[in-house]
C-alpha cells in the first residue's frame, strides 16, 4: 500500500466499526482501523502499521468529539483486552452491533432479511455469571492484554460480579501468604494457572482453582480464604491441568469444601451447573435470547423439535414446555447427564437426549427417518459444518432456528442454507456481552416453496410464526 506511510499524520472521518470494534477510516480508498474511534468524528490519526490491504492507526487529535463518545468508567480500559466499546454510549454500542449482524447477513449471507431490532441489556454492568481469571508472572491476577498472554492485574472489573472479584482476590492472598507459585506458561513450571468462578442469580458462588499438578499446598487454607471473603460460596474445587496450551480446564476435579455444583433458574426452570457446564454468561439476556428463539420456533404444542448443541438442556427444556417431543444432542457426556437430570428436576417428560457431535447426531436422525417440524442450533463460534447443514436440510423441517454467537459464521451458514432451499425470514440481535464487541443473534430460516419433501405441507416463507 504505497499511498500511506507509517508514522505519518492524516486526517479522516470515522465511517463505522469493524467486527473487532475498531473505527474505520478510509484514506484515498485505503481502509485504516483505529482503536477507540467513534462514528462520525473527524480525526487526525497516525499510521502505526501498513499492511497489504489495510492499515492500522491511532488517534492523535479529535476535531470535534461525537455525542456518542463516552468517558470509559473502567480504569483498565485500553490495557485489558476484555472490553472494546467503553468509549461509546450504550445506544451507539447497540447500533454498531446491530449493524454488524446486518452486514454479515447481507454481505456474507446474500439475504435481504432485515435485523428487526437489537435487544439491549437493562443493566450492562456486572452481568457475567462465569469469570475466568488467568494468573500471570509474579502472581498477577486479572485478564489478558489484547492479543497477548500478558496478564493485566485487575482488582475490580465492571462486567464481573463483585463476588467473583473478591474470590479471585482471596486466592491471590492465599498464594502470597503461603508462597504458592503462579504457573509460568513459557517454562511450563509453577502451580496456579486460572481462577474460575460461577455466580448464580441468588448471589451464591462456586470457586475452582486450576493448577499445574495433582495437589496444592495448604488446600484447607485455600477453602477458608475463599469462604471468608465470600460467605455465599457453596463450594471450592481444584482442577488439574498439566497440559501446555490455551485450554483452561483439565479433566480431573477434586472438591475441597462444600459441593461441586451451583443451582440457577432460567426461564422459570432450575438448572444444575457444574464447572465445565455450558451456560450463557448473561442470565437476563439469555432469557431474552431464548424468548426470541421460542417465538421464531412457532410451537403450538404438537411439534417434534430437534435441538443440536443442546449443552445441559437450557434451550431444549424451554422448547419442551411448548412442543410435543424434543430431542437434544450434545458431544459432551457430562452435559448430557446434566441435561437428563435437569429434565427430571423440572418434571419434563417429553425431552430426550443422546450423546454425539452435531454431524453424527444429524446424520443419525436423518438415517432413522426422523422428520422434525423444527430444528434449533446454537453452535460454537466456528458455526455449522457443511455436513450438518446438509443433514438438517435432508430432514426437511419447516423451520430452522439458528442461534449464533458469531455474525461472520452465521452469514456463511445462512448462505449455505439458502443453497439448500432455506430462506432467512426473520432476524434479531441480542446484546449478551455489553461493553465488548461480541453479539448474539437469532435467525429464522423457513423451507422455501417448491423445496419441501413428500411429507407435510408446504410452508409459505411469508407466513411468520
């Protein structure tokens, strides 16, 4: 890119935001990504890096701050890599996230469906019910600096609950008091790797300390420190992870004190949460997300529904309250056991579960001749494998409800569904992660007229549930 030069100052206007929350400025047709820039502002920026197709820059001067610019409340903003949007007002953050989902559906998905709205959080602070604190050199406890494994010490985080921060601080005090070494990931030595905390709606918490070994010194004292700092703690565990790499949790757990699970309620149902259980990190927004997914499913009480990636059965059991029969599939055996227990705990008898990855599950159900009315999916960020989409289409459900945590893979998969006769007819964004660039969304895909199989009735794509 010959037109731009590193360390040179340029003037431009911020047009919008990238998928990573960076401001976008175009200079002579070249795209420059600028941190902490706000749409509509004219800025002087210094080019910090020139790449083949784009450049990076930093703000030198703001000619006139946008009314959508906010003063970040967090003292670690710009150091910790956890939040991206604290320099924006919340309405502007919501607008940016809704536009991100819309762009993905239009540009990547090739669809004209409109994102109807974005469901914002009533309280965008202290919403996370799961906290994972890396422990760095010298016992620093906090969060990673952006695009690094350097731990920024954080005493109070605006998106974590107070109980989680106090638990992490208590573990730090235990480490200092008894000279417990932190794990050095470069050398592969040391002991304490992560501090993992779950907090439920009632304020109860579950603590798990991840160590590089089978046992830690002074384990009774560890439990005592945590319980003294957070009296509503229901259990203190140790997880052993001796493998190098970025995976946080190992496979073996020991309970030092109390119980190894936490109970929580979601959509009027009770759920048992173990440490590795998948559970949406923002409970209140999860209810909004699942409510929209249920609306899109259009259930009347007689339908057969398949829920792939069912986890511990959160969406599955919500669907079961309105369907005739629901089948959940999940690759993690422990999650299936939790799902079956959760079904029994909530006296739900029309839900069944089996263990298998999404591709195997979809292929098995297709081979068995199952013809569900609705299929729901809530995949990880990598989205759906092509064979999963193929098996879903082969089963011929009238509706597919796609819950997504990544707009890019959602757009890609919507396009693939379109090639197999499924058209996106409704879409909604949900702000599950205020302050960060991440956004959830729900899309309803309907089987197009003329593409249905020899069973059931054709579905009018304009007949929304």
